[in-house]
């Protein structure tokens, strides 16, 4: 059991059962839960031949930090993709790929929220540096509401070198910076694009910034100078999605 991770929350456990059932070894439900969402989990677990057990909520409270919703699963360790897998993803991509880079985002809640938004906006993958970055854990999966099971998280050893390789493959690197002259809405995001979001409070690192083809900023109308990184990521990704949808000819 020590080699297993505990994943919690209805959405996260359901996503694992749907997309990676072989990773799920045991599902635990709080005593007394019998609503439709739980019945769906029981059916999925049955199809995957995963045992379902019951336990007291206070025991679950001791297992995990966070709101488990009465659902916890014992699963095999999380998979973080490597650079070679990123090449495979790009080879299989249909249409201009959209990649999200998080340059040093360390808060697991922000990473989870960004994964969820990346999935909703159709991003091919989320790329993070191996060092000084949040990685997949139970908190990330809970906040991602299942997106962590379908959006590849790629950890790279040298982010600058990875950006160079992506540029060689024809992708344009767009970084976000508060002092940029050009606004997000003036930037063409319909082609093969790498969107870079900087770390909480610090922004992009110098070397990352130097590898950007374009720098853009979000127009700020109020008194605050910046947005939370997960909120800013949502604005940028959905602007890319809007542009791409507008470019597709209507039937």
C-alpha cells in the first residue's frame, strides 16, 4: 500500500476509472453515500473489476488533506510525461497544436486549475520544468476535476532548450508579460502556438523570456496590476480557442 497514491474527490476518481482503470486498485466510499454519482463510480469500478469498500468519513479525513467528498481511491503512482512523449503528441496532432507552458508555477491548486482550463480550451499538453514546479499529486488531481487524467503533463529538464526544439518544429512561442507593448487580443494565436505563463508573482524567468517570439499582456482596467496565474491562463487559452473557432469556415 505504501507504493500507492490516494486520489480523492468524485471527479478525479471518476476520470481515473474512465481513462486509466488499470491504475485504480481500490475505491473507498464513505458510509451512507448512495447518490447517483456514487452509483456511477460503483458501475465503473465493477466494469474495471476494481473492489469498492466502505469506511467512516473520519477515517477518510485522516487519509487526505482536502475535501474528499466521501470518495477516495488507492491508485498506482502518477505519470508525468517526458520530452520524447511530447514529440509523439506533436506527431499525432490534428490541426495547429496549442501548448501551455507554466514557467515555475509551484502552487498545486494553480497547476490543477490550469490543467482543467487547458483541457477545456483544447490544449495538447501542459509543459513544466522538472525543478521548482508543482507536479501531479492528490491536490492537483482534485482541483483539476479529471483533467489531470486526460491532459498530458510534460516535465522537461531544460525549458529553454525545449522551447528551441518547438520553434524548430514551426511553433511560435508567445510569452505573457505585464510590460509588453502588445495586448493579447492583438496577437494571432491561430497557428501552432506555445503559450507561456510565468510563475506566481515573479513572471517568466529571463532565459524563458529570451526564447519568446512575441510578448503580450492582458489589458487591465482596474486598480490591480495582475491576475492569479490560473485566471490569466484561462483568459489567454480561451482567446486562442475563440480565434481558432472564428477562423474555421462555417458549413
